[in-house]
């Protein structure tokens, strides 16, 4: 998600926001499918195909933290090769 966001944006803040949204978008597709196939279930169900809003809020939060970690790492340590 971060590499794709890097292709579409120039600034760090925009890259972090877009990568976070892309990660959450992945979950919008994967989690309802996993619930449907019976890989897991939520005790109280949820508003989006059986998935509660708190799951997506968690993905927004963890995606933001992960994207910030990648940005900080690359700011402190320049890679030898260009970002894919």
C-alpha cells in the first residue's frame, strides 16, 4: 500500500494518508469475505457484511502507525535503491 501511494503522491503527508486509506480499503474487501467463508466471526456482528466499525477503525489506526513508521525509517535511512 505504501509503495502504491508513493507512486501516486509527492508529499509525505499525502503518502501517509493515502497508504492508510489503501490498507483500510484492502480490509473492506478481505474481512467481509473472511466472515462469509467462516474464517472468523464477530460476536455482535457488524453493519458492513457482519464486520463492526471498530475493525475498520483499528485498520485506520494501525495503517496510520505503519505508514508513519515507514516514512520515518526512510527519512532517517536513505535506501540504496529507489523505492519500487
